[in-house]
């Protein structure tokens, strides 16, 4: 057992195995927890998880399952992601290696951020899509099944339709006015009378089915060249966009820079800029300095929030191999831990002051990693709207995938090329900061893994804008420090630092009558001297879809975030003749 684990007592969890449903209109519900020695797929929409599990049933591996689920979820959860968006993929191979694929959208060559319009959506915000390239590389380098097999569920969902879940219908309706402004998006996501689709309505995407079918037959070349690329470029040129045929042809999914750290004896692994794995590692290593067993749950949550705050001041610093080494170093984490104030008399391994001795609430903190606030970068964190999707997949041979995919804010750029059927991500216009031509837009995306002596222990990631980072960090602390199984860890209430220009301005807490912080807890936070914002909105603190591996039973436990409509799906066991029951 690792040091520092704080047990709350025995938690009895009913872990349900799920018999994967075949593609079709009725496959809309599944348990949010599944257990199997043969692997599990967890995604934010049941149809996507079922598509991935089907690949495991066909003898595919975790890479096949992840690619199938990622294409499927671009069809069934279009408000959150698209093949016109970006992704980050973290891979644990059966031999114990870790690799990453960077499918982030990039800034087209020829784009001038000084003269380009500042916009929140529309054609001028569209960069070079990376999702297809990322998924193609995952399949080519790690997959085993034919691409046509892997993409069949997504094509089926698009061609024959699926019933909209309430959350997806609500998000699409929330962007109705902006979607109505462009021909393609209006055609695909509004009814003929201009009204949005309602929960339970069947959404058919025939043009997207044809686009997906072309990719399944021609791979990435079918998307980044040929007729599809020509249609994209012509549509952009006619409507003030910057995406060109040349920019599409030049795009490649790159290797992610893998970053590593440790937390209470476990190895923690993520991918660096343009993803935020290094920031999550830094926050955990700052929190590791303190002893959660000596304080209340509320006090520990305040320490985690402060650890996240000092880590997030690194968000906009320039990145290099040397900066990644600094951000993930234990020495740097201990330096930043001096800025964290413990609001109780608690044992602090570093000797950092507590409020009991310092008498300060830490409101005049300097910048993380600098001698004064004047040296700090300007904090330019992305907006905190709850976008993005994450899925996790594992098989019975030790391969595991954490894959995060997004188009930015709900419905992305609110733009779809007529005849192609998919939405584009917001990349340009200032939403993710000002990027130069060729750069890849930085975000809070954080596919993440926790390893135990080289073996997988947690495989996770989240949706939710910049709150992805805080959700991932808190899931890890709930499992490692509190001794909770992953399903219970995802149900536990979270906090998130509210960042001002100079650092922490207070923090938001997940409040609610059933599974949030209680009113008494909120008052306790305030008595500690923090500015507190109770937030009851469902899904406001990130949505994690992850896996935990039980080495004793050689079993994967998949858990979907209870704040969302996702599912954990295991492959159906084979019958005596090898067929599925």
C-alpha cells in the first residue's frame, strides 16, 4: 500500500457488467459502471461506448475501441466534439510503454493574428482540424482491425439516425441563434422551421455519413486531400475563413511530449503543451507536500484548490523541454508549496506555515515560481464553459487509451460546410489566446494515467474547459488519498480555483442537496477566509470518464461521470462456441 492513503471506511459498490448493445436507435442507455477482465470502454454517450466495446468483441484491441468510440461520439455528441476538431491521445502499450499523439488544431500559414478579426465563432475562427489525423495515426500504429470495421458504427449512427439525449438536445438548443447564421450548420442542426431538435427526436446526418464513409475507405488522405479538402477550402474562401487546401494537406498528427511525475509512490503520466498534463502533475506534486490525514475533508479540499491555483499560474508560460522538466520537478513543487496556507493545525511534511502560525489567508501571494508578482505571466485561462468530451478504453492485454476530443465551446465555431455535415472547432480569433501561423492552440485538455510499479492503475481524462485539470487532479486524490474506488471518487464533490490576474481570487465549490458540498461545508470554507462561490449546476466541475485497474483480480473497472449521460460498457462474454451471447 502506498504511503499517505486516508481510508474513509469500507464502501460497498455494486459494479454491474454490461452486455454491449448493437448499433441502432434503441441503444441509448447503459450502466455508468462496468467491470470486465476483457476491457471496458467509457464515453460520454452510451452509443459511443457501445461502439468501442463492439470492437473488443470482434477481437480488436483498446486502440480499435478508442477509434471507434471517438468517431461515433463525433456523430452522437456533436455539441462537444467533431471530426472538424482536435484531440489528444495517451497510449499505454501492452509492453508497458507510454506514447502520445497530438491531434490539436493548428493555425493556418498565412494567418495574421494582428489583422484577423477577433471573434467567438464563425468562419474566421476555424483552424486546421486535427481529430481525423490523430485517430488515423492511432489506428495505423496501434490498431488491429480494418478501418472500415472500426468506423461502421459511426457511419450507421449518422446514416440511420439516433435519438437525442436530453443533455445533447439542450446544448444544441442553447446555440440555436448562432447556428442559424450559417447555411451548413442550420441545415444539419435545426429543423426546417428553424427550431432546434428536442429530446428523443431522431437526428439523421446523411452528409456526415458520406464523409465518414470516404474516410473509412481512404483514410486521412480522403479528409486532408481530394474532394473533401476542396469543399472545405472553397467554403472557407467564400465566407471569410483562413483554412486553405494547402494548410489541410500539410497537417500531421505529431508525437505528444510525454511528461512524468509521482504522487505518493505512484507514477503519474500526461502530455505536455499544447495539452496540460504537466500542470496536473505540478498541482499533484504541490499537494503531495501536505498530509491529508491530518485535516478535515474541507481543509484538504482547500489545499488542493490552492495547489491547483499555484500550478495554473504556469499555464501561459512558454514551453520547452527544460520548462517541462522544471514544472514537473519535486523541488519546484516544494517551492510553490510555500505559497499554500493550511487552514488547520496539521502536519505538513515540508514545514510550510499554516494559518495557525502565520495568521494570513494567503491573499497576497506572489507569482508561482518567481520572486515577485511582477515576474508572473498574465493569466489568460480559457473560458470556463463546460465543453469537450473524453473517453477511455482498455483491453484484456494491457493496452489502455485516454482520448480527449473537442471543438471548443458548445457547437464549436457554429459552422459546417454544406455537403460535408460536421462542425469545426474554434481555434482562431482569440478564444485560446493569440497564436502565430503554424502553432497549435493550447488548452486544458489532460489525458492522464496513474501507474503502479509500471502497471496501469488509473486511466482518465475529462471534459469541462479549464476545469478538466482540476477534475483530473481531484479524481486522483480521491482514489489515492481517500481510498475510494473510481466510481465513488467521481461522485465526490469537487472544488475549482477562481483565478484573478495575480493568482487565486477564491474558489468555486460543487454544491447541491444530494452529492455536493453541504451547506455546513460551504460555511466552513468561508470561515477559513476564502471567497467561496457555491455552484449547483450539473457537470460544472468537469466530467471524467475513466478506468481503474484491479491488479488482484486482473479486472478493469470503468466509471462514467455521474454528472453526465455517459456509460461504461464491457464486451459481452463469448459463448461456448466463441460467439457472443
